[in-house]
């Protein structure tokens, strides 16, 4: 099972924010998140496309079919 755990880097060491036990020699994947808001532009840009796909009146027919 995959788990996402919050952590921070201090003095070149990774410190877990959550108190969990991780067995020795556990393999990890680390995703580095940006410290600034540079990612906000891309999230806002993609939101426009997502809204066009998911928020449209044509899909209302599926909701109506599920209610019957």
C-alpha cells in the first residue's frame, strides 16, 4: 500500500512531521514540493479546462438517469 507522509528538510536531513513507524530498509519515493506559489499559475490554468469538462449542462442527463 502507498502512503503519503508529510516531512520537512532541516540541515540536509528529512524529518517526518507525522509520528509513524517505518521499518528499516523501507523503499521510499520523495516528491519535492515548491516553497513558493509558482505552482498556482498551473493549477489555475488547468482548472479552466477541468471546469469545461466537468461543469457542463450536457452531463445533467446522466444525473437524471441515476435518479430514476
